[in-house]
C-alpha cells in the first residue's frame, strides 16, 4: 500500500479497528479515515456512499460489526443478523461503486460448522450445521464472505475475506452482558478480587477449548495480507494452539491475583466444543503470530487496570451487590 493512500478503517474504535489504526500509524500511513458510529451509521446506505465519494478512499479494512458472546447472541439474534448484514452490504457495495483498490473483510472462525473437524481448515466453511447460539451472526458473516467473492467474480474487485480466531487486547468489550469469554473472565475475577468474593461461577463445564490471538498480531496479519494476498478464498488468522476454558480461567485468576474458588454451572451452555484453526495457509504465505498468550494476558490486564477507576468502580460494585 502506498503510504499516501487513503485508508478507511471501519470500526476504528473497537478491538480490531483500534489495533489496525495502531499498526497503520506505526508503519507511517498518514491518511487514515475514521468515523464513529455517532458520525456515521453504517446501516445507512446513502450515508456510507457519501463517505466514499467524499474521501476518495483507496483501501478498506472492514472491522465494523455487531459482536458479542453467548449471552448477547442468545438475547439479540435479530439485531446480530440485521445489523451485520446492513453494515457489510453497505460498505462492500459502496467500496465497489467508488472503485477502491482493495478491501479486507473480517469474518470469524465462529462461523465454521459447530462439529467441523479440528483444526479448522478454510474449506470446512458451509460443510455442516452452525452453533445454534451463534447462528444469526454466522449467517450474516458468511453472506459477507460470499458477497466479496461474488463482487470479485462479477465486477473484478479485489476484496479479500479473512477468518480471525478469538481475539483479545486493548479496547476489548468488558460489558458483562455482551463480552466474549476472555474479557468477561478478566472483569469477573477483577471484581471478585475487589469484593473479596469467596468464589466465582462460570458458565458451562470449562472443558471447551479455544484459541486466542492478540489483536495487534491480527492487525499485523491484515496489513500483510492487504499487501501480498490476491486470491479471494478465505484465509484463517490464528495462533495455531488452543487452551481449555478452565485452563484460561486459572491463568487469568493468577494474573489478576484472585484467591477464591472457581465453580462451574453445567446447566449453562458451553457453546462449540473446540475451535482451533489451521494456519498452515497463512504461514505458507510468510506470516506467523508473535505475541504469546501469557504475555498478552498480562498486558491486557494492565490495560484494563489503567482504564478502571479503582475506588469508584468498587463503590459501583457494592451498589450492584446490594
């Protein structure tokens, strides 16, 4: 990418988008287009088209999406399918109409079939049924991938879809109702430590296995692929190793310094039993993740502490408990 190119990062304040902005700025890209959701509603097709016409955008990283964990997906299925379909349709179509040079669309490994063989290879997409709690989100994301490929075939665009594994890092979502498992665990153990709670209860059995990739590693991979990948077939982005939820909980508990007990509620859903991606395609292209999970967890908790308000947070927690 030309250092003077106009690059639009859709969703620049989120976990992935903010990591992309950090990576672009560190590499000397100065024309980064960013709009908050208050400034631009990506569900509004006309507003999105006007942005592309006004900014003369060359490259697009489509990181904007409605995302969440099991609770959010269960509670808001209509919003997950509607909002994601609108966001990606509007951005992909506007990018084509404006003649952008290249677009990178972020899917997710959670859209592979629930019982797909492990590790997950790119060709397993659409070979089986989806995880029920995640189906609306997954269907929307699959539509986005197929839309990129269809536009490439019909219009000759250069739209590349990638499949990142579970992510974590700065600017993650720590809301107890909508967050993914790793940030949810950080907040849960931190709050239990502040309140000296004797135990923490976690959903499910703790046996599912998940792979985790730091957002800065993902951003580096996305820039690498934007520069070097020209096919329109999906590419997995991951670490290539996984860990059980129980093991993850123990690691986070230790890093946070919580001394209580961990209990599991098997009446709550576990979600997909295992989710590990095959990263051989990406590694063959010349990219490999660099940030170990242990170091990434420590850095992420430090970031969380810096964002926390200490005493006001504890007062708020005490109010909630009462």
